[in-house]
């Protein structure tokens, strides 16, 4: 099957003001990633401007070129040793781009600098990766029709780890995958082909620098990925990815010593288990030199972990970390640990408290090459959750924020749901972890940057191994993401992980400009569709942060009580009078896991943000919300509005029929119609459920089924 190129699909644009720079590239430094950067420039020059990019990489060739003239404004170049060389390059008539590596501590491993000298754009980085990212940024600028002189002169990523987690199973299915099958695995074989290469290009172009290729639930023999049976393919794949600056990670089973090692224990403190992991890691690294490390889901949803041996998660994670440390590898250890065998009758156990309870007390005990990966919310990727209270609590522990691009609970790539605004809210959330009570003066002073973005970027506690990860939404569908508009989430995650200050709207605009060729009016229309889609989805699904109410196991479509009497710890406890879970200091006490200002805000019904009301409080249907309506009426209103908003999205999409390629327009329209059906189904199931509980009709007289 042929696949599409997403935002790397260039169109001819002969009106672009700076196309001259795409005439000529001088490659002052050599290396595989720089060669790949040049290939990208060559492709873009050809497809956008019909130009054959002239590539030079040695001075002799340049001296052969006629018309070398000295240019005068070269003094700005700091490196005097290179002046002569630069003069020669500058003297070449063609406008062009110079790629050079140079020591510059401020640029770090991945940053780059853009300068203009005469008719040349000089792109400088300390490492090859920086040049690759810089080149993709130049192309991005050109593709959007923006002048190259508007590029920021220095660009350094906010996050060191910008990672995608594939939940691809070894047989080829994808857990929570809604875009076809895996392009990494089929029938327990690793696939490496032209598509893999295009994927690596897409990753680099959006700034992703790490991927784990197999499901965190390591099933179907995927434990064998760290055995000699697969080393040669893993090595080839790792090298291919490395060419685009991407490190390969593997998810491993904590019980590997038993599953593939023939031991009868995986106890992290047992000598033979320790020796097994050390030997295993040595073998992996000897065979796959570019290997990044392990991603681990332990003691979670039935998967093995240190609890079986009465050990804690620091002991478990350090076992693997110690084995990886000599080779510079890391362990990314997930904090999604909770009791999934709860009795619904038990109102004292609160799943939302579990990550904090399991990990916060262990701060300071993790090895320096362990990174804890924390889901954005305390439960599980619902359409609305508070931020996990674990952020800011682990002052001595590296942390990665985990979000889900795959729309498991947000429409499964049938419904349109642009998630960047949600992630922005999470990143901008102030934890107050740096706030210090000055008891003498009885005042509170901010001492550090304390948003989630600050914490995972390492600004708050000075961590160096941290960042953002996302469960990806890709598969082998021709458009990669099932729903064409879901590619905005993939692209948006990469761009946001690189620069957390970008706004959700700016990212949407950029993605649209990169993917489609729309005039301003249609671009605005598409921005409206995307920016409105998460609030709309939230309106017609479960209300005010209560979550769930989905069909069990596959998680699509409404089913209010599917999880109510089950073991998963996700209950709304609705009766005829009230709904919600009391997580306040007089309830399960979860609000107390937050730092002062947030704890207080969430603890009181009057100050709790209304979108989280039912997450933190048990509330009567007659309770009046701030806009004056009762909770019940709010539920009815939002569910009617949600459907109307989907109808409006479809109307807007149809106005763009002439502007979007017919195949894509039709593909998206077909999904919108399915979304409309879904939204109606949600509206009617939810409204009827609450009507039956309360026997109170809609104040506006709209139809609610008996
Ligand atoms: C959710 C999801 C699972 C997944 C799990 C995880 O519970 O439904 O499919 O395995 O998250 O994050 O590990």
C-alpha cells in the first residue's frame, strides 16, 4: 500500500520570496545526519521550486567555480580561522545555505543558530542533529511562505526527551490503534522498508528524538526482541533511525529473566537476577550500539513487577538502570501503577491517588538514569482530568510527562478531537511545588518556575533527563493516522515537545499550512474546527471530569454503567440525587496530594474549577453552577449543544469542498458523519440516564427519551 507524506508533501510555490536560498548548499561539515539534511533540502528545492539544489562540500570545487567575489560583511563571523573559507563560500554567486558544525556551548546537543552573511544563510550547530532540525525548520518556514530572515536566530528544544511510544504488538496489531496495523511488526518479524525511512523523516521534521517501538504490554513473544534472534534487525532499524536523530528504545517485561532467561525469579535484589540483566544489557548494547534503553510497565494491569518480591519500584527500576548505566542507557519507568482488582463497594480506595502513593515516597531513591513517566492525569487519559499530583513532588527524580495522541477515550480517530489545547493546559498548570511559606513574614514567595512544563523541562529542579512522551496514533493506513485531522495531534505533539511556549492555535495554523494549500479564510475555518473539537467532544461525552461512561474494553461510545460495578476503580456512583466522587479532605483525601493553593482550590466546591467538579466532588443534581443553571440542566444543555456543534463542524467542513483534495475531503466527511451518529448516541444515552434517575425534564423542553 502506498502511503502519504503528510506535512512533508511539498507543492510547487514559485512565488516564495526566498527560494533563491534553495539554489545552493555548502556542506562545511560531514556526517550521515548532515547528508540526510542535505537530501531533505534537495527534495524540498525540487518539489517546491523546481530547482536542482547544487551541493558543494569541498573548497576545491568552490575555487573551480567562476565569479568568486569577496563579500564585505563577513566580519560578524566569530571564527577567524575560518574566515578565508567563509569568504570563498560567500564569494560564490548563488544565494544559498551553509551548513556548519561548530563548538558553541549555548546550542547544546540539538539546538541551532541561523545567521545571514551576504547572500548566504549560515546554519550552525554543535552536533549533526542540530543541523538536521535547522534544515527542517528552514523548509517549514519556506513551506509556510514566510521569509527566512524571520527564523529565530537561535532555536534550542525545551525538552531533552521528545518521545513517541508505539503500542505495537509483535503480531502486527496495535493496542488502542485506530489507523491500521503496525508498520514495525508483522507476524513477529520486524519490518524495515521505504516507509520506515519516511517515518524517520517525519519524526525528525517534527523534532521527535526517541521512540519505543513495541507495546508496553510486552506480549506475543516480544520479550524476545532483546535476544539474538532479533538483534540484526533491531540494529538496522536503530541505525536507520539514528540517521534522523532518533534513538530506539524497547519495552521490556520485568519478568524477562524468567520469560526468556530460564530463571525462576525476577527479584530485583537477587544476585543471579542482577547478573542476568547485566549480561543481557551487555549483549544488547554490543549488538545494537545505538540502543537508547528500556521502557517498562511493571506491576500494572496484571504485568509483573517488583511487588511480587515485596520490593518497591525504586528497587525494580534501579535493577535495570544499573545494568544500562555503563553504556549511557536509561530506564523509562511508568508510574501507571494501581489496584485493578478493586471492589466497587469499597469507597476508601481511590485509584486516582495510586501513582502518588506508590511513587512520591520513593523520591531520592532512583538511580540517575531512571526517568519516571507520569500520565498527564491521575487516572487514565480521560477527556478531562486534573493534572497528576505527582508533578512537582519528585524533586530528586527525573520525570517525563506522558500524554496520549492515540484517541482511546477521545473519539478513536473517528471523532475529531484536536488534543494540543489539552496538553497546553497540562503544561501550563502551576503546581506550586516551589512555593515556600515564609512564616516570619507570613507571606508566600514564589521561588521557582513551577508549571508542569518547567518541571519536565528540568527548569524547576535542574534535572537533565526529562521531557515529554506520547502514545502515538500512527499505523499503516495510507494517511498514517486514520482520521486525516488526527495528524494535527501527531505533528502538534512533536512541535509542542520541542517548544512548549507555542500556542495550540499557532500549532494548528502551522500544521494546516504545512499540510494543505488553503487561503486565509479556509485556514481560519479549519482552525475553528480543530480548536473547537475538544470542547465539543467533552460536551457530548461524560460530564464535568467524571470520565469513563464508555463501553467496556474497547472504550468507544456511551455506556454509563459499564465500569460501575467492575474492578477497575473508575466509578461515578450516580443515584437519583447526586453523582461524583468525594475526593476532598473529608472524602478520599486526594485533594491533599496537591500543593497548598491547588489543594485548597480543589477541596471546596465553590472554588473547584467547574470542569472538574464531579472529579473532586459529589454533587446534587440541583446544585447551581456559576452560570446559574443546575447541574442536571448543565448536563442536558451540553449534550444537546455537543451534537449541534458537530453539525456545525460538518457544515464548516463542507464549505471547504473545493479547497481540499476530494479524496481527503470525502474521507474526513465520512468520519464526521460517524462522529455525528456517535454524538447523538452519547446525547441520548446520557440524557436519558439522568432523566430516568431524576425524572426531571429538560427546562427547555427538548426531547429526552423515556
Ligand atoms: C489504558 C489502556 C491500556 C494500556 C494502559 C497503559 O488502560 O486502556 O490499553 O495498556 O492504559 O497505559 O498501559
